[in-house]
């Protein structure tokens, strides 16, 4: 049997001959050569894959011209930003910067973003060679900026602001109880009041400044809710009532059995914040649920009546 070896055909064919080839794209027609090195009309031809070295230089795989290199042209515009707040600050635009201060309106405009929300920005542009600024649209933070626009300084997200609030050194309220002395009687209405110590941040306080990316933030602390645990399985439920002493206080409870009760109040705080010392206080939109509030041990005793004979 005579062994055959496939050899490459000369690549001198014209583009017209390539188009008439019975082979599919990426293949070429090659004739078989006998072991003696000769060919004949009766020698079978085969379609064989085109190797990289077989491709004509200076042309693409499909016979077309080389692709032109992509040339990136710089954006002819420069961009500036303000917050989407009443009045804005479009008269003092600075390229690449955000002028003015944020506000509740700008925050609410992008609230659907959840914890990733950033204030809505008004976007302006002008030619780098000069000229007037023109308004181009709005963007939630840098999300919807025009392609090629210089991004503004990084702005914290709503989630980052809430997390910074929760990390503040808060005070923890204790419970003041009447009757005084942490002793009460069975079936006697007992009054409870949450009291905040002076050490740590509590309702009405303003926090030190917290730096978050390009923002310097101050928080104003407000109460969100209280839940008084009376220590006998009962509680007040979530309320915004601070409680109070006898007789005006509205947080009251009567114990049915003599016992010892561990009483505490679970507190939640919320608040608002302002940016870079501005005048606008923006609602926080989140709470800090305090943990490990102090426990007061209350003695519940039973009063017994006695009759004494006269002497």
C-alpha cells in the first residue's frame, strides 16, 4: 500500500479563486502527493484547515482589510455638579466639584436605591475652551453621569451614613422606679421612667463630626422608641413615651405575686444629620437599637394587715 502525505498548496491563488473554493470558510483545498513525490489528475483533493502561516499577510481572516485602530478622543466638555435642592448653587460651579449642601429633597429623590442611595445631583457641562454652563440632567450620585464625565468627589451612601450613626458612643438609659428604693407592693401601681446618664450621647445631643469620604457629618440624636421590660414576663410594648413619676407618669405596672424582678428599658435612637456644617438637617431614615441596657432589681413584697389589741 502506498502511503500518502498531505502537503500545502501554494498560496498564490487570487481572491477570485478563494471565493470559488468548494471548502468552507477557514479551510483550503489541498491535493494528496504520493510517497514518490508526484501528483496526478487522479489524486484526490481534500479540504484542510488554514494555518496562521498560510494566511496572506496584510489581510484579515475573511479576506478584508486590517481593522483600523480605535482612536479615543477626549471629551470636549468639563462637568460640574450641585445637589438637587431648592435654590441650588448653579452660579458658583467648579469643574469636577459639587457645590452647595445636600438636603432632604435630594436624598428622597434617590430613596428607591435603599442603603446604596446617594443624593440626586444636577449635572452641568461646558466646553473646556470656555463658555457658559448648560444643564444636562440629574444623576443619583455618580450612577447616571454622561459617558466620559469627570466624576464628582465620592459621596457616602445612605447605608454608610446609618452605620456611622449606629457606631456613635451612645449613653444607655436606666429605669427610675416609684415607689422609691426599688421596692414595691403586690397590686400597687408602680411607675417607671427612662433616665439618660450624662456620659455618652443621648436625645437632644449633637455628635462630634464624623468624616465619611468627602463629607464631614454631624448627627442630632432623637429618641425613636422605648420598650419597658417589667421583669415578670410583661412589658409595655414599643412606645415613644419616656415615662414619668407618680402621678403623671403613663408607664405603670402592677405585680400580682411577691417576687424579685429584673427591670430594664430597651431603647432605640434615631436622628438627623447635616453635611459639612450646613444648615440643612436631613432625616436619618434609620435607627440604632441599643444593647445591654442596665438592669434594676425590684423587690415585690406583700403587705399584710394585723390587728393589735388595746392595752
